[in-house]
């Protein structure tokens, strides 16, 4: 190599010999695949959403979406879900992560249990909670058995939309707390053990230790958990479908409905375009608020 | 902080404090475990009881009416066996495509500093941000043109795109834990770069790669939206269950829900070692 280095090589060979050739060659398949299957479809969807059936350009699809009663409802529903679910999830996940991180004897089995919902789909979670919140379900059985209610309650009926909301909040908190826990647990690994020990040495109570030392250090992880959960909140779909059907409109269902039931891919693309817009808006908003580099939040 | 330095009574109260701490700790841990497990237990007894038991009220909270009738009905329902088979094929296909594409990229990220490395990493991470709806809908249109609509390969293609960013990041973390020196040592002993990778790095990385594969399987097995949009007859299991949510009886849903959960219990067990650093590998 060293001997031949001075000689000018033909162009392709020069690239092949350069240091960047091997890594770029290894990355190329992924870059091509992700471009073809993520960037191209996104562009295509946006293009589709501003087309009429005849192929001329129009804003009609977006007008139809924003004039749809389900649009405002689904936005509000998503916002309600976010506001209710995120604090519950963060609290539960933080408790789980702190417990596991203290590495008490037997923490392994508890970590396994807490992580199980990580592999449970939103559809399955919706069905699980359907068996609990259904009219003849387990919750009514238990509450009536304890004498807390006289008659079974219809949690999932359109007459009790706030109960429907509650059921979805519980189901989503149950399912998606695991991913938040995993994010926080990874964040806790980065905090040196000395911090915990030093705080203990100075006699800080467990509670104060958590609030004053762990939480500030955990900020990046809390932020990425918040971003991830918000992004996925706009995609809530099967959990709602299994528990509430159409009574509780969400954006992803409307996109699905436009495609699968109305056979209108352009309208569906407009719904999807709005989901993307919401997602991007929220991510940019968070990045502004948190004032951290993208690389850091994306972790 | 030697024990001898503390007076006896204080030591005693300290010990009691430790005991209270312990009880509190296990108490909270057990409560959180019940919060996770009880719903799974309940759907399991709903799935393993007679069909009529689904409509009974009040419900039995213990598996006193154990029966495989509901599960048998579910498995025997038209399309279920085929959809399970389809789900497995799609998930395995997703593993193959995502690892074949992603593992080399992960290896490159862990071994080389090259121009554009950070930009690539950022692009990979932000690609997770795109909602599945905006990928699935135009792809359905494209797949109809290409003759890939309602074909399992179409679902494999989109599921691979969904898990590829994850696989790249995880494999980068996995290879980062495999010592580079070992690979170099093998090379000085006369193997080629490829030989060193195949004989040294790959075997050492295998458990981590298996965890990535399991995660790819789970993501694909659970994915509802794209599978429902991209198929009509060649349904995966979640697509079949979602499409029939309106018409199917409760016992079918409960059995289906439980069936969908089963793999999660095993998969998380297999990757439990990686849970600590699942979200921040190699740091």
C-alpha cells in the first residue's frame, strides 16, 4: 500500500482505496432503503394530498379534512390523551426505573415484568382493557362485589364519553409506560453511582435525593421520553378502535377510514399530512423549549 | 461510617429504618408488578373459559371455568391459522431484511469515523419520527401499481423500513462492545478483514444481534396500521383482528387479544439482559 500510495489510481479505484469507502459501502444499502421507503413515500403522500382525482392540484382535500367535525374532535382528543397520559406514565415509569436501578435483590424479575408491555401491541392492550371495562367486565364485577356500585356501569358507552376517555388513558398508560421506563432506565445508567452515595452520606432523605439530584440529571431522558410519547400520541389508533370504536375520533383512525372505507387515498394522505404537521410542530416546539441540541434529544 | 462509631440505640433504629425501607421498596415493586400482570391474568382467564362465560355477569375472577372452547373457536375461525402463518412469515422476513441492511450500517457506525457520520446518525434517528400513516398510504398506492399490494412481501418491505433505524442503532451499540483489538489481532494472524469479522466480531456480537432480531419480530408482529392498509385477503393476525373488530363476538376478540400477547412474555424474557441499555446502547 505504502509503496503504491504515490501513484495516481484511476478514479473508481481511488474511491475504493480511500478510508471512507468501506463505511460508506456498508451504509449505502440502509441509506438507499430508508430514502426509498421513508423520504419518497412522505413526498408522495404530500403530493397525493394536494391532488384531485383527475390529477390537478387543489387544496380541497385539506379543506375537507379541516371542515370535518372529526378533525377538531380528534385534535382535542389527542390533546386530552396527552395531558392525562404523560404525567401518569412519567410517574409510574420513574418509580419503576428508580426501583430497578437500586438493584435490590430480585430486581431482575421485576424488570422483566415491568417490561412485558413493551412487546404488547396497542391492539392487544385495547382488547385486554375491553375485558375489564366492558359492561359485563371485570371492573364492574369487582366494584359490585365490593359493594361500591349498585349496578354495572357502561364505561364505554357514548353517553359516558369522559369514562371512555378514562378507559383509553388507563389502557395507554398500562401499555406504553414500559417504553418510558426503558428510556429512563438507560438515562439512570449514565448517572454515576457516586452521586447517589454522596447524597446518602450527607443525609439527604430518599425523597429529596430523588427530586434534587436524580431528576435534574435525568432531564435529557425525560425530554426524549416526552417527545417520543407525544409523537406516538398522534398515531394512537388500535387502542381507541378496540375500546371505543368511532365514538372517540383520533387522527390516525380518520386516515385509515378515508383510505379503507371511503377508498380515497388523496383524502387519507391529507389526514396523514396533518399528522406529520402536528408531529413536526410539537417536536420543533419541544426543541425550542428545552433548548437542547437535536442530537441530545434524539437519544 | 463504621458501625462501631454509632451508639447502640441509634444503630437499632437505623436497622429498623432499613427494614421499613425494604418493606416499602418491595411493597411498591409488587404493586407496580400487579398493575402490569393483573390485566394479563384477566384476559387469560377470559380467553380460557367457555364462550358463554364471556357474557356472564358477574365474572369469575378465578379460573374456575377453565375451558379451551374459546381458544379453539378462535384458532378454528376462518382465516386465523393463515393470518398467524402470515404474521410469522412477515416478522421473519422483517428480521432478515432489517438485519441484512442494518447490521452492516451499525458495524460501520461503531468502527469508523468518517465524514457525514453524525449527519447519518441524526437522519436515522429522525426517520423514526414519520407517522406510519404517511408511509403506508402512498406505499399502498405504489404497491398496487407494482403488483405488491395484498402480498406479504409488501408488508415485509414496510415493516423493515420501520425497524431499520432501530436495528442500525442497536447493532452499532452491540459492535461497540465487541473489542476492536480482537479483530485486529485476528488480522495480524493472517485472516482477511472479512475473515476477522466473520470469525471474531460476529460470534461475539451474536447475542446482541439476536436481541435486535427479537425486537424486529415484535415490532412486526404487533404492527396494525400498515398491515391493515396494505392487505385485503393476505391478512396478518393484527390486521385480521382489527378488520373484524366491528363484527366479531367478544369471545373472539378476547381470545385474539390473549393470542397476540403470548409472544411478548417470551420475547421480553429472552432480551431481559438488554433491557437496561435498550435505549442507549453502547454508552
